């Protein structure tokens, strides 16, 4: 794995890795952006009538106007996955929150990739 320096604002951290969403282990499929303290949060979401579980979860959380982290996976959109998709998106945020020792509601989630597959 190569490391590419990315300039970030003071107080922010970022990481990327391969977590197994994509088959090729040389491809990163998970990113994490973290604010070391609660940060102002806003969101712009799809206007499509069909939207994935991450959109539903993050759309509920953004009105709080504060977040500590955004976790993003690539390779699976977690869309058209029903209640299981919501549970998976909430699990992703809960795991990040556990590591950061913050509330799961302070973590937003995004996904992109294949539609209709469970994480």
C-alpha cells in the first residue's frame, strides 16, 4: 500500500484502507475523515426518490449540525437493501463512534458502488 500525503485542516485526520468490500486487496474501499472535536456539519443529498441506506441515516443526523466523522465505503452503494441496509449503515457509524469514543449520531456515512447488495 502506498501513502499519499493529503493536506488537511488543523484538527482533522483522514485514513483510507482496503476492508474487503472490493475483491482486489490493492484497492482502497474505505475512507474515514475525523474531526478531533465536534465540527459544523451540513449535507446535500440526492433528490431521487430512490436513495440508499447511508443517505437515510446521514439525512437524519445532519440536522444536528455537528459531526465528528464521516465513514465512506466504495464498491457497494448499500442501496435497495431495506432494513438490513439501514442496520449495516448504522453499524458502520457505531463502530467508528466506538473507536472515537463519541455518539454514533456524530458519525455520518456515505457509500458508492453496486446497488442491491448487502454489505
